[in-house]
C-alpha cells in the first residue's frame, strides 16, 4: 500500500513510558521519510515539548500541537484555532471548587494559574517552564484582540480528572477528551486530531486513503477515524482498539516499527 502521510501521536505511542523513542522506531520513521512519506506528529504537547523529538528523529516533521489546534510546517503556521476568552473564563469558574491549577495554551506559550506536582513534573519532562498568570489578566490581554487560547488542560489524579470531566462536559463552544488518565484536554468545538489530519491533507494534496495514523488514547480516536489506515498501539484503550484496522505492539515494544514493517516492508 502506498502511503504519503504518516500521523503519529507522541505520549503512549511514539514515546515509551520512560518518555524515550526507541532506536527501532527512529529507524522505521527515517526509512519511511526516505521513501517520500511525510511525517506528522499530532499531539497534545506544545511546540517546545516536540522540538527535541524532531531533532532526535532527524527528518522533517509537521507538528500539529496543542491537540491539533496549532499546526506548524517548519516555523510556518499552517492553521490555528482558538477558544474564546468567555469560554476560558467559564471553564475556570467551573473548576475553581476543585482547587487545582488551570493549564492554558496559546501557540508557543504555556500558562498556569498555580504550580502543583503535575505542573512541576511536566516542566521537568519537557524542559520548559510554565508562566504563572491569572485568568483575569489573560482575559484583559486577549479580549480586545478578540482571541483566546488554543487549548485548556486539567492535570490531576484519574479519579479527580473524571469528576472534572463530568462537571465540564456538554459545553457548546468546546470539545474535550483525555490524552491520558491524568490529563483532560479542552479545545475548540469541532477541532480535534482528526480535523488536523484532514487540514494537513488538504494543504499537501494528499488523499485520505494515502494516510496511516497511530494512537493510544481517547484524544487520538478522531485521528484514527479520519485516517485511511488506523493503527492502535498494544497499550491503547479498548475504545480506540475497536476503531483500528491493525493492533500493533505496545509503545514499549517499538510498536510503530512493527506496524510499518507489516504495512510497508512485508
């Protein structure tokens, strides 16, 4: 089968549980790129948290960051979408009682309303510091420009994340999904990883049938649904496995390399 676009989630997919990329997966992606296949990293991560991975792969990569709401080809922005300031304020008001930090992303910036262990662990993991802010100050800054954040996030223990999810769901101006049991991501309504895949295809003149996508979590489901070929990691949630054309090995077992060998090199 001839693929022209290979879309890869990062955490739990390309990255092992230790947040490393296996030599096998690096070799497989480089080989795919050498055959003219475009690599797209479609992730909830911000751009700064993707740069080291791109350097490690050492191949040109499109970066669809912030849950696909901020798409970069090199340093050129292909597409971006924003939540309104009013939506940001409304969500913040609804999570205040949980007394947890509110994570706010806009393009290459990362803001938080406080720093708990989840924020500090993320800062260490991606080697990037979040900026402490108040939602009120951001609203004052962004409202006159009629703009807002690309993405909001809540990080906490899984049981608390589910409580927050139940509190916030069904908001008309936003969609949400878990990128892991510890993270609930909130983004503009109708914008998700699947739409990011389609936007990249439209920009590059690629047909849906020429795409293959890899993922493991709820946030990846629209991407696998949009792809011509959908691959679930062996460690993926059951709902995502049910959407897949192929279930590969886990993220700790070079599952991407295993699937690419099956599809491209058998």
